[in-house]
C-alpha cells in the first residue's frame, strides 16, 4: 500500500474544498448601490443609509477581504442620505483597515459621485456619466393657474415664514435668496469633500469641476474625478489574481434574495385602496426625472 506524505494528504483534502473557500484565496466582497438616493416608497425602496447599512456591515466583516468593491449606478438625490452613506463607508473602511474600490456604471453624478468619493480608488466605464458637483432644487409656480381657474386656497400657519417657496403664491425674492444661501452652504461642503478625497488628483479647472457640469468617463479621468477606466471583474482579477472570489453582498429571502419592503408591504398596499401604489407612482416619476437630467 503506497504511503503518502503529510503534504500530499493536505493537498488532497484541500482539493475537496471549493476554490473560493481555500486558505489564501483572495476575497473582495461586492456591494451594488443602484438608484436615486433618498427617494423611497413602500414598493420602490430608494438608496438610503437604512437600506444599505447592513449590506455594508456584512461586506466589511467578510473574512479574508482584501478590499471592498462598490458598484455605483446613481444620478444622485438627497444630499443628506448621500453624505450619510459616504460617512458610513469611510467609518467602516478606517475601522477595518480595508481599502475601498469604486466602480461607476451608468452614472456616478451629484450625490452618486459624493458616495463614489468614499472610495480609495474610483474607476468608470468610458460611457459613464460622472460629476455634477452641485446642488439643485426645483418647484412650480401655480399662482396664475389657480387664479385663472377661480380656485381659492386656504392655508393656516403659525410662523410668518412657514409658507416659504409655496408654489401657489407669487415668487418672493426673500424666499429665493434664502434657499440659494442654503444651497451655497451645501455646495461648499460638497466641494470640500471632493477636494479632501481627490486632492492633488484633480486636474480640471475648478470653474468647470464645481459648476454642476458632468462628463463621460474619459473626460472625467482627464479631470481627475476618477482614477481610470475599468470594469469590476477584469480589474479585480488583474489586481488580485484570476482566482479572486467576488461575492455579491445582497439581501436574502425568497429564492435567495429579498427586495426590502415588498414582503411586508404588498398586502397593505392593496388593502389601503391603492394609496401606497399612488405614492409609488409619484416616486417613480420623480426618480425618472432625476435620471432624465443626465440623458437616461
């Protein structure tokens, strides 16, 4: 009967273990952040800190993780939720001492780019939309319309500024100046964040970089908004080796995956006479408008 050395026995048993579970196999967990940030309804959960916190925690807790990869596909949205997600990513990266590599897909614009700045490295496709470092707010002026229709609006408030920017009243210059001052504060904070994270990599003129303009991938690379052109699978294989394991960190539930909110809300939506579905329709329309800003 042939004798086997300890090394041969070890290699034999190791061969029975799936490659992704073998000691020494590099692991890079992948988290996908897709959609408008902050827009949410029961059937269409948006990208918020609440919706991604657990995924981020799981990604950064993955054993043997060499890095965490983020796939970002977002035209922006809420500056608050964008910043909260950015901060959580940086907190986990600093705590776990794990680098973050970001890959922008269709868009990493406005708040989507703010989240991308949480990456130690940022890459995109040549056709990705990148940038839009600015702040926007929009509403309607309906005062002439309701006057023409003979509609009398009755609103009762306590506080002389509670009707600021009311779309059913004529535009008030003081209201406009106030909202622009708030936007300027947020814009300055956004600019400071980008400068802190991208630093000397930024080569484009500030008058363009921080104007709210956006660019395709190659121009974004030339301006230093991203570190290069790359796609997650090919890039990480080149960086960590052909056997790198890239687990997608996702919510689990029905058939291995769960869409947050659907399981617990669908019955309530129909029982509520469709009110939730109407809210979902409005949310979808708002999200569509944000995507359309970048030609999608």
